C-alpha cells in the first residue's frame, strides 16, 4: 500500500512538471462541502478545543457553527444594528452598532488558545460608524453551539480604530503560535492611501488634512482615540491576556482614550519602547500594508500575508517567525513595483527601513483583481502538503506555491471558478476549505499515512 502511494505521488509529481492540471485534479481537488444555508460566508476557523467544529463568519453578522459536517441552523451569535458591547471602565455607553456590506461587516473571528477552558471568543466588526472594533465574548459553556443571553452580555470592547473611508478595513484576527492576537488593518481606504496611513508611524505625524483624513468628530466625541488612525495599514500584535493601565504606554487603540485597555503589549514589540519602530503606536507589529484581507501562520510560525493590491499587482508577503518591525512597502510600492515617491510619503527620513519585497506577485490580467490570502497546507492530502494555497477574488482561480528562496507557483485546481473567492479556512486537523459565493469547498485527495511536518 505504502509503495503504491509513493508511486502515485511520484507519477503525480512527474505530471506536475509537465504542467498538466487535469491529472493533478485526480489527487487533490476541492469538493463541495456546504452549498446551502449560508449567506455571504467570508471566513472559516476552528476553536482548537477538540470538538472538531468549524465556525463560519457571515459578513452580515452571524457566526455559523458546523458540527459533524452539519451546518447548525442557529448561529453561535449574530451581530446586528443594535449590537451592544461594554467599553472597559465606561459601562455607561454600550451600544456600538454594526455596519455591513461592501468591505464592512463581521470581518474576523478568533478563538482564544485556551478557549476550551476560558470560553473567550474575539470578533472584529465594523461599528455603526463603519469604524473598526475588536470585541471579546466569554462563553460560560465553551462546548455549546449557541451563546446564552449572559454570554452576549459579556461583550467587551478591546480595541477601536477610526477608519477614514469605507474600504480596506482588513479585519482578520489570528492567534499566532506565540499566543498573541494578530490583527491586520488596511490603509483606511479610498485609493492610493491618500492619508498615507501605511507609512505613518508616529501618531504625531498623522496627515490631518484632505478629504477623509481628519479624525471623525463622532469617533473622538464618544471616547475614541484619534491617534488610532496610526494603526491603519499595520499588522498589530496584542497580548489579550493582559491589561494596560490608563495613561500608560503609547496605546492608540484604547476603546476609551482616558481608560485602561483590555490588552497589553508583548515584550519585544517592534512598536514598543525598545522596538525598531518605537515611534509607532505600541500595538504595531509590522507596517506598509494596503489591505491584508487574509493572513495565516504555518506550522513553523512564519506569517504569510495576502496583501490586496490597487490597480495592477497583487502580492503575498512572507514573514519569518518572530520577525516583526518590517515595512512591506505600500504606498511606495505596489507589489514589487514603485508606485509613489517623494516626501512626505515615501522618502520620509523617519522611514529608514528597507522595503520588504513580496514573495509572490501577479498582475491584474485575465480579470484578476484582488488576492485572497490562504494557508500553507498542513493536512493529509499528499500532493499539497507544505504548499501555500491562495487565490484571486475576482477570477476564483486557486494556485499552490512552493515556498523557498524563490517561490514557485503553478499548480492549480483546474478552471477558475469565477467571481467571489472570499477566503480560505483551516480546521483543527489542518484540513483546508475554500469559500466561494455561498458555497464552501473542502480539499480532498489521496491522503498520506502519517503527517510528519513539511516535506
Ligand atoms: Ca471613521
Ligand atoms: Ca511606540
């Protein structure tokens, strides 16, 4: 049996060299998993609790539960117009509201690494004003499939960021192997990053003039920190097990500017006092991102970011494990090409770091428009083990890429599926899912007898 499987793999590999996608589809393919009952699914993850459940976020606000491959009718919870959540230290104003549609809505979901015992669930949403909000729920029964009234009342606002425009909200939240919560934020929106958020580190140097760039008075008047605009175009890293006292540190995402925060800054933070970009808000891990819609970690702890391009080039960025403080180049670079130059944006003396070039790029040819970052596959399907799978939102094309000094991309899964490839997702066993329209596909194929890490 083992010999036969190895022969099959070798044959498939030889076919791969001759670039035949048809033969490869015999050993690794996406098969329909759920094709009814979902409404705009844009993310899939798991709770890491041994339950085998998958959790799907719908842009309109519902978190759906799949147990034993069956989509449950009742959501875990639903965020809606009257969404209520408590600000730390200021319980008087609690209705934060919700906006969905376009690039807004329920955009991220992450379960605490100790969810099974502490019941903590994190969501990123667009609030009633379209600004970004990270919130936390605590489930009294983490094994349950529906939050209780008490669970819903546990909602606490963790972080807020004032968005300049309605697009490029990022919103993905992922716990890294270090146990910290990573939060990808886009550049604030419009086109060309007109407020230069992605390259602005020190909040004191924020661009405050021009359409959309001044802080929103409504955001500031209800306690939000206008300095939170310096979080845009960044990857944040938060210790959600800690707290930060009022007035302490250069935090820019406090829900209430004068109050304590329900997160701390990890030691060694690039944006922290001793970091290589210390002038940045302390929450900052990396910068120069346009819209890191989906990013993930591989089993070695490397971060792989699908950063959505503008009119020309899509890019994937690779960050070796524990290597923060990097500048991924936007708005000075689109992909590996120069986009803007001149001060104050791209020749800013304060920006001394070298731009990190993407490991993968592709052009907007053949209808491609927006990269959907994926995962470095760690499941059982032999042909795709260790490969990075990603796709394009508009064409629905999926690619696999082999990481290395130079990343080699080519193997795909046959014809492009068309518009609507919103996300990939991973379950607890490392198996991979693709979300397209209202359908979710699961990667299947010839499986290995054991898993021994990347080959
Ligand atoms: Ca705003
Ligand atoms: Ca700082």
